[in-house]
C-alpha cells in the first residue's frame, strides 16, 4: 500500500468485529454499519445471489408440486 493511501473497512457490529484490543493503523478507518440493517451490508448481496442460484429448493419444479 502506498504511504499516503487510506483504507475504509465496512463491518457489521458482531462482537468479534468490535473488540477494543484491535490495533488499527492510522491510515485505516473502521466504519461500522448501523445495527439491524443487513440491506447496507455488501455481503448480503452475495448471500441473496447464492440463495437464488444455489441454495434454494431444487426438489420441486413449482410451488404446486
């Protein structure tokens, strides 16, 4: 990383993401998402894609079945 670069990390507020013992470099900013707002988390788009394409029900062809 370039000496003048700065990084911002989005993270949810899970307990293991909010420890006070984590040493964060000066050129890194941790940006916690608001509680109970999964629509703001980029990884939720990945989970939705996986549910629609791989993790969904593959036994029945239609709801009527």
